[in-house]
C-alpha cells in the first residue's frame, strides 16, 4: 500500500520515555521495552494504540504492572493493537518480544555480523526489535540495559552516555546507557561483541572533553587511525563553520563487515560499513581515503542535521540527507581543493542523479508518495537535495545563509521538522520570498537551461538569452518555471573577466556575477564591451540543469585555456569531448572516423601538462566522460558496444598524440616510497596513473602496467595498474598472473578481495559474463555480505556496459537470476541492484526488448519482497 505525504497526522498517543532491556543469547534475544505513554489531548477516549512490528513474536504485555487480558489486544508479527488504555494521564506499557538476530539476513533491526550483535533501524528497523510507534516524529529519551555473555561480548554499547555496568551470574554482564536527548526510534543502536578499540579525545569549543572511540574487529584498530583523524577534523570544522558543538560525553563509531549501507548516524553511536573506517596504504586507495573522510564527516554532521533536528516524516528525508551531504561536501572542499571536489560532486550527480531524474524511477527531491521508503535513499534525495541547499546558499549569499542556518538550529532544535520549516529560516534571515524556489522540492526532472548569444560588433553589445524548460516525466509532477541561479563571467582575450553593466529584459535578476532566472526566459544585454567576450556560463555548476549552450569550438577551447573560473575551464573541455563522443557514437556502425579532433586532443594534453595547475585538477581533466554518461546523452537507440568502441578509440588517440607529455607526467609524478594520504599527494598519484592508462591504451603494451603492479608500494598504484591489465589486456597470461598474485597477497582481507572481484567484473569484454559466473561460484563469494554482492553483481550490472548489455541478453538473465535469489536473503540489496535495469527504454530495439522481457519476468516472480517489486514495477511504468 502507498503512503502519502498529504495523509500526515500526528499519533494518537504521545511517547514520553523508553526504558529497554536487551538480553542477548546465542541464537536468540529477549527484548523488554517499557514505554511511557499518554493519550494526546483531544484524542477520543476509545481510540486504540497501534504499534508497528515486523516479524515479531510477542511474549508478554503488561499495563502499569498488570498483565493485559487477551481480549484487550491483538498481536500479529507486524502489528500490535491495544484497546482500553487510560483516558488521560501517563501509563506504562511493558512489551516483551523475542527475536532471532542470527536468522536476520535482511540486516535490518538486530542482526549478527561475524559474531557481533549490531542494529540498523533507519528507516523502519526498530519495529523488528520491538512493537513501537516507529516513525520519526515520535521522540523520547531512552535508557537501555544490555546483557550478554562476557566472553562473547566484552564490549556493550548503546546511545548516549554510559551510566552503569556490572557482573551477572553465569559469566554474563551488563551495561546501561542513557540518552538524555529526545530521539526517534530510527536513531536507536546497540552493539555488543568482542571488539578492539582505538581511543582518543576531543575538547569542544566550550572546553568540554569528549571521549572518542572507534571499535573494530579484533586486530584492526590500527587501521582506524585516519578515520579518527577525520572525525576530529569534522568536529572542529562544524564548530568553525556552523558553530555546532558536540553534545554528549562520548562519541563512538563501530565498524561492521555486513552492512546494507555506507554508515548510520545513530545518536552517539555511529555504525559504519567497515569499508568506510579501515584503511592503510597497503589495502586502501586514495579514493578509499577520501570516502572514509567524507562518510565520517557526513555521519558526524548528522548529529545536528538529522538528530538534534530530525524529520517529521520520511517524505522530509532530504531535510537531513540533502543538507548533510551539502555539509560534507563543504567540509571536503575546505579540507582538500574546492574546484576538484566540485568537479567530483558534479560528475557524481550527472552519473547517478541525472539518469534517475530522466528515467522511470524519477521522483521529486521531496517525494509525495512511496510504497517502500528504503527505495528512496536515492541520488535525488541525497545529491540533488544537496544541490538545492547549495542553490539557497548561492541565492541568499554566504552571510544570510549562515544566519538562516543559525535560525534553523535555534528554532527547531529538539523537533521533527519539515522542508517548509527549513526554507522559512532563509526567508526570514535574508528577508526574501522563497516560495517559487520551493518548487525544486516538488517538481521532478532535470530542467534544461538553453543559452543563446548574439554579439553586435558595431554597438559593442553582447546579448545573452536564457530559457528554461522542464520535460514531462513519469513522476507527473508540475512543470512550472523554477528559480535558477546562474553564475557567469564574460571572459576577455586576456583571460580576465570583463566587468560590464547588464540590462535585464524578462524574468531574471542580475547582481554581480549571478543571474537568477525566475521566468521561462530572460535576456541580458551587456554594453560597451571592448571585444566579443567568451561567455562562461553556469560557473561551478550553480544549478543542477542540463546546459544547452551552442558555443563555437573556438570559444570553448579559449575558455579551456583562459577561464578564471577553474571549474568552467574543466567543463569547457569535458563538454567538447562528451559532445564529440556522443556524435561519433551515433554515426553508422563501420564509420570509424575519429571522435576527437586533433585540436581537442591538444587542448586536453595541454591542460594535463600545465605545471601551473594542481595535479588533481589536471587528472580530472584527463578523466573522460564515462560510457554510461555518453549513453545517457545519446538518449535513444543506444548501442553500448558502439559507445565502448568510441571511448576506447578516443583513449588510444589521446595516448598516441600525448605520448611525450604523458611520459613526462609519469616520470614526474609516479609515487615516491613515502606514502601520505593528503589531497595533494593523491592528486599526483591520480595524474600519474591517468597517464599510465593512456599510454597503455595507445601502445597496447602491458609492460609498464606490469612493472608498476610489481613495484607498487601502495594500493592506489597497485590497483590502478591491475585495473589497466584486467580491462585492457584481459586473458593475457601476465594479467592472469597479476590477478592470481593479487588474490594470494590479499586473500585474508575481505575489503581488498572486493576490489579483486570488481576489477574482473568490470572488464569491458563480452566474455566477462563467463568470468563473472565463475566468480559467483568462487568459495569467497557469498550473497550474505552486501559488500561482496555489490563488488560482483552490482559492479557488473552498473559498471559494465559491454558485458551486462551483451546483445544476446545473457547478462540480463544472469543478473535477474541473482536478483531473485538475493531477494530472499536481503531485499534492500536486491532492490538497489535492480535499478540497473531502469534505462531500458533508451537502448536499441534488440536490447530494449530483452531488458523489458527480463524486467517483466522478475516482476511476475511469486513472493518478491516489497522492495524489489516496487523497483521493477516502477521501472516498467
Ligand atoms: N542515514 C544514513 C546516512 O545517509 C543512511 C541510511 C540508509 N537507510 C536505508 N534504509 N537505506 O547517513
Ligand atoms: Zn546521511
């Protein structure tokens, strides 16, 4: 059944406090929850209490100390209804349930991972532990007692502060945790197990000492050092940038091997997929380091944006997620290099959010309805949600943005808030009307911003016309013009922005370097210019739109050299390359004329070789648009083999033309022995490895990659070399030997083994399907570990355009078969994997028919989870 935003109403009963005891045993857990409740004033005296459950077994039910008569309640695995509760005043309902953590393969609620008891409650996992008002607007303080065998679980962790612990009979012990801050059930967490600890402390801006702990599997706490460093930097940054101080005496992080998501911001007890905690140079790449830093920051920042202020209902998910992604992006921009980070975020948005917004799974940033909320933890809610916050900051300016955030924290601390609450704070801070801006939260789809220019040489006048449009999509939401903040510059031949006065005709405002377009169209006229300027538009990607700007190749090449806005320097080239590849991929098969003109290749090489620029930025310049980006731009009748051919040929052409420069970059930037994970060092490695990729593509010689594989002193260089071997030289005996060597070297480490699975699953060759089938039968493959599933099945379906989309449909069949099998174990992971079918309508007729047929087959399978059923049904719509 569908849940709708318009149906929101508060609960009939108010929750005042929760006292719980969890007794953990081998094979089972007993849960006693004592709920202090009160009928909400005005609610009818005979309204029953409805509590949510999910696969629960009720053991006992006691009202104010007296067992309830069976005729006063109804309990099923997913519901508990109690009648005859007091008309007024506080009462206590004690609910006892029994659960089986070891049998919980969905990894929602209380489960066991490598012997460790662990919980995941967002969004609706708490109801798998006890019957509850399991929704985010029900806030209460919790006191939780955990009991377990001392040998199996010497460490017992909960939310809040530790207040008591001690010994029990039979080798058992207990700990009591008290969380004084009101919180919703989705932030509840308990962890118990035999864990190692990395301890540290942080002194907050008001001088309070906070004890920090990162708990890991035995013997791995040393690998949490970088995460700890990132945590302390996050805490300091949130104080500096947003005035937000941590509020409890302890802050704990636990790293877990079996986890559905990246991490979870439970109050005072963040639980992480261990992939986002454990690192050292030998097992982790620079990308892994950056990922740990981001996720640690993200979960920590949730303490204010998510926990202190939470969401009224799940429709408001972007209130905490979009805002917190914006905050973690800003953190990384401040800690690393702003433009490079921005390029990364925009790439990610285009690669994941744009296809979602332009396909059948389209939904507004604030959805109006859902069947399964877990399917809405999407790129749209997270990444487009962050873009909306970024646009608010752009529109109101940095000072009023900070003022609005302060107001938000002041007004809504301790509340479950809405998007309207959030927007109002910026309206009040900046004394402006954001009601039209709010359409961004309600209207799905990527707007197109069309830009045209006209230069009048005699009058020395440049006219720039902006038009916006929004195509009708499957979400069926409104198509009204939105507020588009467009940063721009008029670049002169000297590489400086010309300052020019502009007159606006139409619905837009112009202030300094920002045009805010509010109507469908506006024209800005710039007078008295010395020369025709190069228009640098949508700087820093100031609005999440598809830019349709007809600009000459000469102008773009000039911007790629001259634009003082570095982001747009990168984009000028990226657009040229993407458009050329798109055009080439649309040409008839057999037409092998090169995609990239020599001048474009020269510009790419010039940028890469420009020693005046940051190596990380130069590496971004060398990273070609992905095959799926090109496929999205082609939009219809896509032939993935053809796309691959074009990208492959372009890579070789760049490698050939740029050989001398690329070799120099290798000499200059290849790793020294000393490894440091900082952004500058990572940038040098990225540039050197990008150069190696091109050289290998051009020379068709695996030699340099083999040499780097063998001599590498860190995982970044080793896995970059192995990726080149596995993807450019599949089947070569030297590649086989390197893959075997990698396996033997890292066999003991699951995180590195995931890389080994993924490198092979993403090799762009038709027979990779056979490899993947073989790997699925490998003793180290298991459907029970989400990371492993994502490393093999997920990577194959999402990142192998050639083999997954094999023309005979065998790739689709194999993934579908795995999906259905996986669905019986872990529906959240199966549903996520199934989204790789969503672009089916954009393919050429043969693949389109096979994709559709596969989706229909899955859809008609009996007994699918609500999660998977929802994704396949919406994909077909
Ligand atoms: N709140 C977590 C985070 O973004 C993610 C939770 C994902 N939950 C889910 N049901 N998919 O930090
Ligand atoms: Zn989050």
